[in-house]
C-alpha cells in the first residue's frame, strides 16, 4: 500500500525537477536555446518566401506557355488535314468545352467534319446485349463485302459487327464523289432506328478518318460491371472493339480523351498490344497541348504512323511532322 511518505517524496521530486529546469532555462541554456529557435524561425520564413516566389514564377511561366501554345497552335496544325473528311463519334459524355475546342482544332487544320454521332447507352449496356445481338445478326448480311473483307467473318462477335456497321455508315463512298453508298445509307438508318446511335449532325459526305471522342468515362453502364455478360461485348470491351474495328475498316481511327485514368478508353487501347498497333490515342484534351495534337495524330495515321500521344510515361509528346502526306522525323 502506498503511504503518505511516498506521495511526499514524489512531490518533492517534481518540484526539484521544475526548479532545475527554471534555473537552467534562465541561466546557461537561455542564450543557445533562444538563438537556435530564432535561427530556425528565420530559416523557415526565408524558405516560405522563396517557395512563394518560385510558385509565382512558375504560374507566370505556365501562363506565358499557354498563351504561346494558343497563339502558335493554329499555325502548327494548319493544312495538316487539308482535303480530309473527319467523322466524330462521342463514345461517352463529352463536355461542351472539350467538344468545341477539338472541333476548332480540326477546323484550324483545314479538315472538314462531315458527321457528328453520339453512342447511346444501349451500345454498351449489358441489359441491352440481347437486342444488340439481334440487330447485329440482321446487319451481318447487309455489310458490303469489299468494305469489311478480312475484318468481319463468321466468327466476329456482336461488338465487332456493330462497329463495322457504324464505320461503313460513316465512310463507305458511293459511285459519285462525295456521296454515300447504298449500304452506308442503310446502315445509318438502321443504327439510328434501333436507338444505338444519335446523330448530332447528319452525315454529309463519307469520312476519311474517324475520331472517337471520350470524356474520360471509365464505365459506360453500371450494370456492365456486375452482369455475367461477355465483357468483350459490353462496357469498355464494346468500345475497345469499336476502336479496333473502325481502324481496320476505315484505315484511320484515333481515340482522344482527357489525361488518362485506369479503365478509360485511352488507357484500355494503350494497354492492348494489338489495339495500340492499330489505333492512335491522344490524351490531355482538357489542355491546349492535347487538343493541338488531335489533328496531327489523325494526319500522322493517315500517312501510316500509329502512336500514343500524351505526357504519360511511355507516350509520345508530338507526332512526327506531316509533310505532303508523308511523315518525316525532325531534322
């Protein structure tokens, strides 16, 4: 049992410790401790001011570079798509600002946007897979053999058949210049009739290239994540099939979206060796630097160069210069 003497000794020890601390703090340690603390405060204040100045300089530099890019962008892309028709297909929700900015760059490149389409949610929904299978079976016999030869065969799945149908609808030319083939017109009508595609701007002429524009969505339909349906025929799998098939049928297919995140369409294409060998991607279209690359990537692929453009690890910052329909490396 702890008695009174134990408490007394403890109290005396506490007071002695306080007294020693006061004596040392007011005596021989007062100067060194005070000086050290003052030096540390001064150093932190200086570091803070330096960092603030560096941040201000960095912001000024970034703003100067943005103004330079905005000013030089039109000259950089000018003429790169001259005489080329581009069809835009929005694969998920794209902001008005991103859409307009990309359209402005295609116009600055002297390209002509001949169609603007938007995929309906039913294009990727697992709940609508049965409907898509029925539509695809009906479309198979209507696809022009010369347009899909070597791409579509009896083993092709629903996603590939629908992708080929949409590509033919946007690119297959008729006997007269600037006109669609009967097959293309039929595909356009059927896809719109069954609600798989929404026309933002009615196709006016066959496209030379297809731009798949993404807002960066990682899942186009929640039920595709939990349903037992084939993942290659639903959700991001259906969009990946569209990217690959459109490149094989049209010859030029570019996917453009914001800075990549896991599971979005740009990242999905880049992660697949076969797809990345067929389809060029452009990331970062929320910035001027990314948007400027879009027409250059289309022109480069038209000239035979497929690559992945952006600032992520493993991506290429800019396509090689495109001159008279041939890609040339700098220098």
